């Protein structure tokens, strides 16, 4: 899943700035709900459930659960 | 002052060259006072040294020390490098990143930042403190470091290098 996200950077589908924003967000040790959640990083979305990230979506895909 | 081969700061290759020169000059040179000599690597020697260089050292901040820094300086402390959230919770920072950030600050600010970081206090420090300034500079320098890897990843035409850089970026973004 993580490798696939980075490969999108090579294909210019996501931006360096958005990936760095993800790095900074991880560094805040964010509180996430136990249920489904998602966070918008601009050129991609990260979805998860509880402590664990589930998948990355493209900016056009619809995410479900609580937006962070 | 004569710099002895064993004191030479520029590497063993240059030291060997100096010893060989001394031997060729015969026995009488011992009594004579030699002029000051700084051994400067040739272009080729400098390139050889760079090519053979080991990877840049990385310092690791232990989870307990990192917790202390986060309590005092906020989340920015975790953003100074690669936070290994999936394993032991340590933080890895390339030494070059710290050097770059430290050289951006003046000597006085750097000493003030050191004093603040070493202080045994449990109180959160002011956002304008020298330590916060230093930590923010390290965080920015680390972002530049990651961006350089991203540039190389996007620019390489070699599949093997692309694969190696992709894996490196996974570690830099998500930690280990």
C-alpha cells in the first residue's frame, strides 16, 4: 500500500508537498477514532479504521467514515 | 610547523604520499627544519575519497529522550527526522541535516538553543525560544533532504535505482 502511494509520486499523480504534509501529520501522532476515518491531503486521501491506515484513494474517489 | 603524516587530517592516501617523499629525500633531512606544508588532495584524490565515502552517519534519538523533547517543544520534535512509529518509536536524523540547520543559526543562538535543550525542565518552552528555532530549522532541513530523494526518484531512468529510492521514501515518510 505504501509503495503504491510512492509510485504515484513518480507518475506525477500526487505531489511532493502533499507527501510531505502526510509526513508532518504522522509526526503529530494524531488521535483517530476507532471507527472508519479519512484525511484529505489534496492529491490523495488516506483512509483508516482505528489505529491502522487502510488504503490511499485518489483525489476523485469518495471516502467513507469520519473526516479528520 | 611541520605537519607529520600521522597528523594529516585529509586521509591516509595523502599521508602515504608524504612518507614516501620523506624517504626519498635521504637521511640528512631529519636535522633540517622543514617549511610548513598543508597537504591538499588532488582533484582525482578528492573524487576517490567522495566515491569511497561511507553513507552519511545518522543519529538516533531514543524513545524516552524523544518523549522528553515532545513534552517541552511539541510535535515539531518528532518531525525533525524519521520517526520509527512502527517499531521502537525512536527518531533518526542524518547528521548532515543537523549540520545544515545548525550552520543556519548564529553561534550565539545555537549555544542558547543547546542550553535550553539540556535544561532539566518539564515546562513547555516559548515558541520564540532558540531551541524551537533550531528544531524548526532541523525539520525544514529534513524536508529538503526528503525532497531531494523525491527529485532523484522522479528523475531516475534506472529501474533498480527507482526501486531502491521508492523503498527509501517509504521509510522516510512512514518510518520503520
